[in-house]
C-alpha cells in the first residue's frame, strides 16, 4: 500500500530553510559524453534510480527542492538537456524524440537499466516519449503539467514568432538574474507566467530558476514541442503513471490533465488549487510526499486500454513548455 500523503495545506514554497542551500553541488556534478558532446548531469544519493527532466527554458536547478529529499532513498539524476543549462547544443537538430534518445544514452552512460522518471512541461513530453519508445526504461512515470497535447493544435507560426521575441528578451536580461531575483516585485514579473505566487519563492531559488533563461536551445526546442505529435500514442504507455497539474497553470491549460488521464491506461490525475506550472517548486513538501508515496506503491495488474479518445484541444491554445 502507498504511504499516506498529508492533506493539502496553504503553505506555498519551501517551509523553513531549504536543504539544497547546504549542499556542495559541484561535488555532485559530472560530465558525460553523448554522441561526442558533453552533457551536464547532477547525481546525488543511492538506491533505485530516479530521473528528473526539466522543461523549456529550464535546467537541472528546477528540481532543487526535490533532489535532497529523494537522495535519502534514491539515486537521483537531474540533467541539463542539450541546449539548456550548462549543456551545449547537440550535433543533431533538437527534437522530442532526440531528447528521449538522449535520456536513454544518459542511462547507458550511468549504467541505469530502468528508472522512475519525472518530467515537467516539455520534460513531461520527453518522458512520455521515452516511456513509449523504450518502455523497458521507465518503471514509473510522473507528468507534472506535461506538454504534448494542446501543442498539437496551436497556431504554430504565431507561437514561434512570440517565442523568438521572448528568447531575445531573455538573452538580453540573463546577465542581470542575480539582481532581479533579490526583489520580490521583479521576481513576480519575471516568474509570474510559471508560478502562481512568484514573490513568495525565495530569492536564491528564483535566481537559480532564472539560470535557465537565454539559452540557445529555446527556440529550437519550442518548435520541437509544437511539431511532435504524441496524443495518439499515449495509450502505449504501459507503466503506472501519475498526472499532476496546477489549477492556475498559465502555460499549459489544466484541461490537458483530463486528456492525459483519458489516454494513458494505468493513470491517476490530480489537480492542485492555487498552484501554477511548477508544482514541484511551488509546493515542494506536498509534491515530495506525493511522489514518495507513488514510488513506494507495489506493482498492480495493469488495466486494459480505454476505448474513448481524448476530447480535442481547441485551436489557438497558447503554449510555452
């Protein structure tokens, strides 16, 4: 049986001093070679492997509030996807399938046969593709505000134009992240699109999150999200899956949670009120408890695939990932 998850509370952000502030992160950083290109990896803890996949304009630091908790019982791997964080651009054009292959190569380099995988936003899109293309790799899957459904019917050209403008703005402001993060008002402006209450996130965390901005992979990865169709293949996901969404997600519509729930056979769906696009950082205590409970469950017989398809997404849904 799964362990009990505490009832939902009004706490937002880290409660007390965050454990990640006291970790010597460079001691847990390593570089691995993927197709002749270095990739930045953070590895902490021992036990069953747990892979964490960040989203668009993200980096491994998107999991700072979660890595220390799970490193007590798991071998936690958080990567910078090629073109993001400290990882350089890949040799091949960026694609969701290519990112899934990258995750496979990371597993091979780290001698990981199978793992639990958690993906946020574009990272959920990648994690879903990994679970479909290489089912033997993924034992359990958590999708937090995952991209991949509404993206299929948005106005691609308009989104790409906006994405290029946003990329230019992020590149120009990247050097000012430290000063911007110190002021609650600026944190609110900089992170209001992804977090429900960005001014209630700590300045050190906001600074780390801003490290993901202005990276060369942004525009290419945005196009990859918009062009990779996955909804009709979601019924192929064979592992237990948990879909988590914030009710106030302004990046990907919350109705996509229901669509993922209809298409994935062995799935549970949960929507949290007063929460945005990055639940693992906005409500880390509850997120960690929920994921810990999910990982601790005993395997059960898998149900048959659903007969009814997901309801179609409305054209024009805005998406970043």
